[in-house]
C-alpha cells in the first residue's frame, strides 16, 4: 500500500514510510516494526505503519494483535484485496472460520483472480464442514494457478473423506510432483492406504510427514493429521496413534504459545478458588423483577470439555419447551473482568443491584444477537468454560439451574488431548497432557469450592449414566430444570443441526446418536497416560470411578 492512500501525508510520514519499505524489502521485518511502532506511538497514522507492525505480530504468532492493526489499515482502503486476504489469514489462525470466510468473500469480490484467496476460502469452508463449497473453492484456485500444490493437496484430502480413491491419487500425485513434501497430499494418501488395509505403508508415510519441519502449519492438515491418529487407533495401533496426537499438539503449541505466554488458566482458576476459600459464604441475591420477555427457566450446562455437555444440550434441545445456545460467550466484558482480581471478587460478593440489572440486560441482548429469543422458553446456555464463571452465575442469575457434567477424568483428559480445538487460554493447556490434567483438577476444585461457598442450584449429570440409562438420567435432569419428561427426547439427533456448531468437536458424534464405546477408552492408553494419572487419581476416587 503506497503513500497516496493518505493524500495529505506529511513529509515526516513520507520519510518514515520510505524507511519502512526499505527495511521490508531488505527482509528486516524487526527494523520495519521498530520504525512503525515508534511512529504510531508519536501519533503518526498511515496504513503502511499498521501493516508493518501487523507483519511482525504475525511472525511472532500474535495473530489477534496483527488482526487489530490490519483492521486499522483497512480503514484507509476498505476493499483492498491484499489487506482482506491478510485479515482472513489471521482469522484462520484464530479459528474464526466464518469471519475468515467473510473476509475472503469480500477480497474475491474485489479481485476475483487471486488464487491464494480462493484456496484460503476453501480452508475456511473445510473447517466449517462445507465440503462441496470447499471443493469448488480449491478447484477455482487450481483453475487460476494449475501449479498450486496446496490447493491440489486439499482436493486430495476432500477426495479421501469421500473415499474417492481415484481422485486421491490424481490430485495427490499432481501436488507431489510440484512439492514432494506437500503435507495434505501425503495425509490423503495415508488415509487412502489405511482404508485399503495397507497399514504399514500408511505408517511409513505418516512418519515421513512428521519428520517434515513445516508439518502442521496448514490448519486443515493439522486437523486431518488427527484423523490419521484416529485411523491408527481404529486398527488398534495405540502407541503410534498417541505419537501422532503428541506430535501434532507439540507443533500447535509451538505455533500458538506466544499468544498465551502471559495468560495461564490454571493460575487464574487457582486464584479464584483461593479467593472463595478465604472469604465468607455469599448470601443470595434477590431474584430479578418479573419481565414479560424473560425465559420460563434458565439453565447453564457446565463441566469440563469433552464431558458430554454437547450430548446433554442436544437432548434438552429436542424438548419443545427448550431453547439452547451452543458455546457462545454472552457475559458482559465488564462483569467478566471482576473475576480477574481479588478486588473485583470483593465487589461481586457485595454487589450493586442496579449494576447487576444492567449486566443481566446486556447478557440477554447478546443472546438475542445470536438469533435466540428465549421469551417463554427454558433457555439453555451450554459452554463448558463457563465453569470458571460460577461466581458470576450465582450473582447475576440467582434462580438459574446449573447442570454440571461429569465423566471419568481419564477419558476426559485423553479426549481433550486427542481432539483439536479453537485456541483460547484454556484449550492451549489441552496440547500438553500434564497441563490438561492440572487444568482439569483446578476447574474441579473451583467447582467444588463454588458449591460450598456460593448460593447455587447444581445437579451433577454423568455421561456414563446418560449412555447406560438414558430415560432415568434424562428424567432426573428434566425434574431438576422444571420441565416434563418427553419421549421425543429419545430422538434427539434432529436437534443437533439447530444447536451444535458445525465444527464443534462433538457435533458429528451427537448426530450419530448414543455411543457406548467411549466409556473406558483410557484403559487402552494406560501406558501413555501414566504421567497424568497421579494428578487425576484424587478425582477418580472422589467421583466414584473404578480405579482400574
């Protein structure tokens, strides 16, 4: 982007922009960053300054800060396709698939012949489960650039997912002729080899993929490498499956760690627990005044990730009186900030009722902004990470019911380690087995302490009970939240499309119905889980699960 984007740029601004361009052309992005950052600190404003700083943030893995600067640069050129492509790329790294897709759509509308943007749009579509649209996007990228190895690799992956082995070979071979290490093409071939029973060849190929330095950079390749792990798990090669999960997680941690270097969930959760333990039990807040638009009931589905919260939410959503919202953060920022300090918790323990009313209103406005109108319904807010917000729930919604999902801790931690998540301050802990175990323990301590010290209405719900004794388990939940049992809740799969995100980790499993084989999977990985078992053992015993 040139100086003419700002017609009245001063002579000083022109000089700085010229120096930044020279540094960038010399490959000295650190120097370009220093110049840009200093100029911005002085109050100088120019798109090149924001762009140079965003480039450096990107290289440091600080994608949120890069995105912020790119959006500021976009203010000078709202339809600049290169800027829009860069914005979409940041959103891909952040796991914001729908927003990334929108940015790429706008970039393509402005400049339809940029093959790279079509390819990245295809990645966003793949992550959203839009296989046909993704295939069309990657095909368009190849039309524009027949030698686009990454787009060909993605087409091979899509063909592997459809068990179209002829197309896997066609696209993968073309990709590998252009780039012998193209990871998505190699993954597609390995999946095809497993499907044909040639497990040894697939293992050799997978080991070659993991030896390549750049593996795991492509978000879709990272996701599908996990599928390779699942494929080896399915043929009972547990050690190699675990080696794949470990390698993918280590690479992802390497890429993402800078973003969360100063934020440790276990530290924050531990501080919250200590604050509650060292204080006095809270008194109940008065119930909110009657409101014609209020829901008939308010339910939070909490727990730890991979504890069966999605399955429980979907079962509830199949009831005609229930309206569910899946994994959306509806709490106001200012209210959340009270949980970040002891002083904030002191304020929350003796709250200003007028302020609580404002925050409640903001919460319900956010719910409505997500397309949910809860008036007259029993509203279900499902997000496992709201477990750290039990103090807010107790204070803002004193009449709310909390369904706390439980599952064997060893199965929970194994499942978190094996699955890919959008990165946040909690899920980055899932990438390291022991960190995941410690966070599980910390969240459970907070939940246990919250039940002692806060005025909460809590019902523990076990995943294993739901699978083994569906009717009795669901009847107990219905009684707790104040709705009548309905036999149509047995046919809950139809509700998943309306409540569960397409890319939710549990979505596909829920749509298939109840699955009894998930319980006790940890036993097959006993040796691999050895480092984390001592951390989880107290909770295994406390929750009454079998030691063996």
